[in-house]
């Protein structure tokens, strides 16, 4: 007799009554009947009390189960049937279907007819599912799925859910491409069986095949891969390279996740010209210290008939009481390693390989009335490996080795009084014969007074450069010991004026910033003394306003001179953005000076005129230039000029010209530009930073390519490159040219690079890469070459957005992810 009353309460659409009826059995212990309720839309079971022994739901999820349907029927505490637009929610799980049956005894749901399932943000759809809503165990027949993290989709014959973070998939396919029904996917990964364990960060694919436009390009019987952003041992995608010096190269990296704080990558490489090589990298990170060891070994180079190798090691760490240390080692087997473009010796100076180690401490001392004094103590050793050429015209001068270098530096500011003091002891050696080696102890000090008053400042300063030498070989005057002390007085003054103005209907703030520097340094005879680390500074704004015309310690230029410069900036009155800058500077030498140790010394009178300018006021355009002009010869001695046009993301062209009279003259052209297909029209605004502009551009690119909307991918072809041409030698000194094709779900890159390795030698490389968006990158990676050489180049995809089915790297494009 209780059943009709309960049915009436349910028909009255009282959620609390329906909740009670479903969650609590009747007093007699006999389940009551719930008749169809056509108007019932919501039934809410609060199961917290009777499921207290079961695992808690995901963080942030609601443990209750909610159900909506056009009609509900069943027995309280036994089973519930729902039909018509059924919607079920529990925690982060949501399910829709046409028919659904829920069993109270095992908390299990069986649904059919247009089934759609969301687990977190992942989506599944198919014809039939059975699932434990609390333990996330069950199966799905013939589902389609979409992973939100990778924006990729696939299908399967059957998925077995083995828990919230484990599943087994039969007949699985996977791709980030979407095409109309019946058309071939641009790329697809298929596997006979796929096992995924999120907790163990392990995926296992049996009978895996990767197809590109229906053509198998990679197959494996069993493949293990990571399924989260964590690292995992396993093989990485192979890389293929082509170089004029090595021919075709094929490498297959293996990543070893040794421990949370250690990993390694081992890569066998086969070169058709040179033979078999092995490359390796080991990384470690402990509390307070860490580093990387990398190397390459070619046991037998077929071309040179010898063993070739490269070895590098970087390490840094901290010690107690503000001490830290680091070292950097890089060595190769022979001088021709660079010209042969062998791997493992990447350096900003490829013919000068530096190895150095240092120990340093930084502390702040409290010295009574003087106040705070910053103190640095340090010890260093530096060694260079010089890769010389067999041609005398391509030879380079080897720098001195420095071991040891012991020093201390103190800096302090007390009110307007500023000062510093540095002392060092150095031992210099050199591999070339006939050059002076020995020991130098030097002391550098200065004291100044800074006076500021609004937009005006004045700083008189007295500096001292003292050095003592003890050489192994006699100096030109026969001595092996010598010393000298050189004082310098300078007076630096600057002003800053600004005014409101308008130009082309735009409110601006214009500044006028004159600067005046007076320097007096007496002459000292330095011709017989050794030069261990000094060289003349380039002529530019910084050197014009430097008291010394030389870097280092050994050479100090005689001076009685006055340098005058003035600059003006145009700022947007609203945002403060700098729209243009103009500047000019010139030095006046007041008295005749003796010859400098390098044989050059400015004559009395005015020096060359140096001018700089930059303009960013025109939308999408930027112009930068610097010019050194000689009034006596009435010609430009040196100049650098560049102009760039960037109307939007992935569209940039830059042209630069460099001239050094009687030495070199070069043109450089760089570009990234769409050649065919839809392009994003979103241009970065001044408020956008570079990262945001790139992200906006990638989003626009994805929309324009039809990615993710179910339409056929319509690709965009880009041209990329850089061309360096020597006008003096009338030859191409360096060239990069390539194509990038972005089809939305895959990107293809073909890039050729030619680099000069001497006055009459060059190497050429061909890099081919296939990037499967949401999976991995295959082939050789040209992105580093493009980013380093093309001004304004923008990646077509953020590598952090890739899934990384390749073990060891979240993006699947590099060997190792960053250690935590």
C-alpha cells in the first residue's frame, strides 16, 4: 500500500521526496514500486551515507548521482529504468542516452541508443555502454572518442574501463585530423590492442601502425609510451638528416628515466658516408646541484680513417655561506670537427671551444660608518680549444689560457658617494710559440660622487688601473718584471627634458637628453708590456662614452677628450610606448696623443660622428640604423641598417645591410610568409606580448585551417628562410631556405641550410620533419635553426601543446623533458 503514496510524491516533482524514496528502503523491507512519471525530470540520490566505505570521488566532483529523463520506472533499491533524453551525472562523469538502466546493488549503469560519455573533459560516443558510475569500471561498444588534452580523436571496436585511470582498447585508431565521412585521414595511428594506465604513466600498443595518407610510414609489434606529462623510458621518434659532409644520417634515440632526479638518452646514429656513431646525454639534479654530460663517438670515420669524438659537461651547485660553483667543459677530437659538421659540439663560437670552472661567493658586509659593502670573492680557470684551419687565410688567433684567476671585488654606495675596488692575480699561458706568457696582478679602483637634481645629474670620478707583470719570456726591452699605475679622471653630466607635442594627429611626449663626458688619462709607455686580454672597442655609443678605448686590463688609452651626445625619444602620451629614437654623439680630442700599443691613436680634433635611430611609429613596420661617418673623407666608415615588416602572425620580412669600410659589406634577407592557403588576419596589438600574439595567431590559424570543425583540412604553405650575401666577395656566405605546410592537424617542413666553414668551404644540410599535431615530430628538427636565424620567426604550433606519445618528452619532439 505504500507504493501509490510514493508514486504520488514523485509525480509532485519533489526532489527531496524522490531522493528519500530511492535512497532508503521501506520499513517492511519489501521494495516499493515506482510507476512511470511522464512529467518527472530530476531524481537526485544522495548516496553519501551508504557509500562511505567506497572510494571518494575525484577532487572537485559531487559524489551524488543525478538523473534526468522523460520517463522513469523501476523498483526502489533494486533498479531504475529511464527513457527519452536521459542525462546522468556523477562527479566528473556525465552520460547521455536514449535508454538507461541503473542497478542499485552494484551501482552499475547500462545505456544504449546515442550514448555520449564525458569523463573530465574527454568525450566518448557509441551505441552501448555498461559502467560502474563510482568505480569507473565497465565497457563501451564501438565508441568514438576525443581527448581534450591533445584535441585528437579516434575510434575503437571496444573500450574496457578498468578503473578511473586504466582502460583497454581493442581495434583503436587515433588522429587529430577530422575529415568528411568516407575520406582518408591525413594521418592515423592504429593498434590491435591499446592498454593505458594513467597512474603508472604507461601506455602499451600492440600491432601499432602509423599511416600518412593511407601509407604506412612506421610500424612496431609492441610500443610503450607515456600517457601523461611525466617522463617514461622508451624509444623516441627516429630522426633523419642529410648533410653534404655526412650523407644520410639515421638516429634512433632511447630515453631512460633512471629516477625522478636522473635521466639519460642514448642514440645510435648511422651515417652512409662516415659509419656508425653513438651519442649520449645524462642529466642529473639534486638538492643544490645538478648538470648535464653529453658526448658523441664515431669509432671509425670512413672518410678520415680515424676516431672522432666530442665531450661536454656542464655542472653548477651551491655551497654553504653564499658560495656557489660551476664548470663547463667542451672538447672535440680534432681541428676538422667543425668543418665536417659533426654532432655534439654546439657552441656560439664553433671554432673556439671554451672550458672553464669557477668558485665564487657574494656577501653584503656591514662596515660601520661606510655602511653596506657588496663583496665578491672568486677563483676561475679558463681554457680554449682552438679549431684551426689548414688554410692560412682562415686561421684565427688563439686567446690566452687563464689558470688560475683569483680575485675579489667590493662595491659600495654611501649617499651620493660611490666606489669600487677589484684585485686579481692571473696566470696566462698560450699554445702558440713565440708569445709572452706569465703572471699579472692588477688592482682596479674608482671613487665618484653622484649629484642628481630633477632632470640633471653630475658625476665626477677618479679611477686607478695598476698592474704588475712577471713574465717567462723577456719583454721587448729585456725585462721580465714590470709594473705601471695609470690614473683617470672623468666628469659625466646629463640632462633630461621633455615636452608634450603632437604628430600626425597623435599626442606624444618628446624627450631631449644631452650628455657630456670629459676624460683625462695621462700617457704611460705600454709598448713593451704584454697584452693578455685587451682589444680595442668597437666604435659605438658605449665606447664613445667609455673612459678607456680598450677592453680588459693591459691597455689603457691616453686621453684628454670631451664627448658630447644628444638623444631624443618620442613616446605615446597614453601608453608610454616608444615610437622613435634618434641620437648622435661625437668626441673631441683636445691634445695630441702618443701611439697606442696597437699602432692606432686618434688625432686631435673631432672624431667620427656616430648616429643611431629607430622608428616603430608606423604600424607593422620597424626601422633601426647606426652610422659612423668620417667628416674628413666625407664617407661612411661603418653602418648597420635594418627594416622589418610584420603585418600579422607568421608574416614577417626583414632586410639588413652591414658595412665596414675596407673589410666587409653584407646584405641579409629573412622571411616567413604564407605562399598559399588561408592565413590568420589577427595582427598583434601593442598591448600583446610576443607569447600572446603567437597564441592568438595559432588560434586563428587553427580556425582558418578548419581544424576541429569537422571540415576537410585546408592547408597553408609558408616560405621561410634567410640569405646572407657578401657584396665584397660577391658570394653567398650563408643561406637557409625552406617550406612549411600547416594542414591544421599536421605540419610538414623541408629546410636546407648552407654555412660557410672557411673562405672557400661550406657545408649543406637538408632537414625534413613531419609534425603530427597531438602525437609527435618525426625526422630532423629545423626549428632551432629557423628561430636563431630568422628575425621575427614564429612557431606554427606551441610545442608544449603536443601530447607526446613518444616516451620521455611531453611534446614528443625532443629527447628529454625538463627535470623537476
